[in-house]
């Protein structure tokens, strides 16, 4: 036999040998990956479906969270927090950006029109023979951590305004998580443009206006790269091994320290105040044209004039995150209010907790039922004391700014 044929035969045999070996290795690898993924899928299923993770606040605070709900059964607290913090995933809404979706639960219910259901909830749309009140604000006004019948709006439903001949107010709670005055302005416009006209509108602000100093709403950091086409693709995000890798990285990677923010920056604080005043002017101008009486409430924050020794969830300022800014911004706003620069229809409630020696919160930032009731009572008193704010006074105050 020719030596060249013999050499070629040996090479062919070796090639087949390595090909078979590579194929076996590849098959074994794929089989192993498949086995690991199936195993991880089973683990994630057991964890997520049969043993779901507790709500975020229970993970954060542990058993302490139950102390904020005196008289509640632990399983009801669990259900309330699950509905509030796990099931209310925001959905897209034109112009305002996002909102809580329509939802029906044991403790939290949201009407398809976009308002949270309150105690003695009036029908939608508002009837012409009732005195209707639209309430706007953020998650503290929505009532995160509270059942439907213990929100500020629910307690406002017990208010009988001096100018009303039709009994209690018909209250609609249009507050939404992370909303501040800029989004409330847009939502107010959208409701009026849709033909939904209340007699009264209350805007409860301060906490979130301070939290978003640049005036950009929540989720802007996600929307910007999406619109720019730079959002990284995530085709394998739900693969079990990828999920497991992310889980391990979160636990093994030491978090980078966040850059220290200057929460007392006077330029940022003034910008927040100016933005709120401008939004108030625009809301007021629109409301005047539509004959809607408005009240603007500057709400309490645990970071301002509250003895934190009585705050159940306080151990250091880190529990407040960027909400610390309200500690400094509120002082500026109080100075403006005391000088009469905010207008006659502003109710200043930021200092009502100054002398209180009790816990007022169900977590770091959100009011408990008793405090929500007191805030509603103060608003109701203000409506009684100011049955109608002369528009001339409002316009004169607006011209001063």
C-alpha cells in the first residue's frame, strides 16, 4: 500500500476520533446545561410559586413591621403589603407616564378610571347633585401600606363642607406613587379635558417634589435609553441559569458606595420651590377658568420637625434615602409660607407632628391610619374656615410671584 494512502487513512481515523470525542463532549455539555436549567427552573418554581418571597417591607423590616399595625392579624398585614408593594406594578399612561393599574383585592382596590376606592366611594362619573372632591398627591396620599378605608381620602369622605347642601363629599383619590406637582398638573388637565369636573380639588405635596429635585419623574432613566435605542437586549433574562447568575452576583458582589449627595444645596432647594410655585400657578389658573376651588396642602415629612426617637422604623438617616432633602427644603418653603408668598389657599401641615410623642408611620415614609385621619381632619377644617377663597386674592397672590 502506498505510504501516502496509509498516512491519509490514519489522519482520517484521527479526525473521526476527535470529531466523535468533540461531539460527545458537546452533547454532554448541552445535556448538563439542560439538566441544570431544568433543576434551577424547579427550584425557582418552588421558591416563587409554592413559597413566594414575602413583601419587600417584611424582608426589610422583619417582625418590626407588624408593630405598626396594632390589632391586625399577621396574615392580614402580609396580604395588605403583598397587594400594595408586589401586585401594584405600574402601567403606562399617556402624558402622565404611568399609574397604578385597575385592581381588586381584599385591602386595595383601584377603579379603572384611575382612582383608588375609598370608604363610601361615590359612583363614577361624579354626579351633578353632589359636591365632588378630587384628591391628588403621591404614595402617602394614595395610602401605601393602608387599606382602602384608612387613607386620607377615605377620611375626607366624612367631611361635610360648610357650602354643601348634599351631605358628605364625594371623594375620588387620584393620588399615585411617585407623583409630584408636575404630574398632578397634567393629570388634572386630562381629567378636565375628559369632562370630569369636580367642585373641589386638593393637592397634597412636598415629599415627592423634594425627592425629585431635577423635575424628572420616576422611570425617566429607563425611558431615555429606550427612546435612544441604546437599551441593552435581554433575550436570555428569564433563563434559569442567567437568573441564578444574577442572584449569586447580587450576594457576592460588594455594593458600591453611593456618591454623597448635597441635600442642602441651596440652588437645588430653590429650584424645587420655584417649580412647585409655578405648577401651583398653572393649576390655579386652569381651576379658576373651570370654576374649581383648590386647596394646596404642604404635607408632613418624617424628616422635618418630628422627634425621630418615636419613629418605629428609624435607625439612621439612611432609611430615608433622598427624602432627607425635605429636611432642608421644607425650611425654605415654611419661610415662604410664613411671608405669605404661597397664596391664601395653601394649608401648611408640615409642622403638625412637632410635639407628637408617638409613631406616625407604617414604614419609613408612609402615614399610619391615625395620622392620615388627622391630616384629613385638618383639610376638612380648612374647607370649613375657607368656604370660598376669593379669586381676586388668588390672582393678586399669583401676580406677586
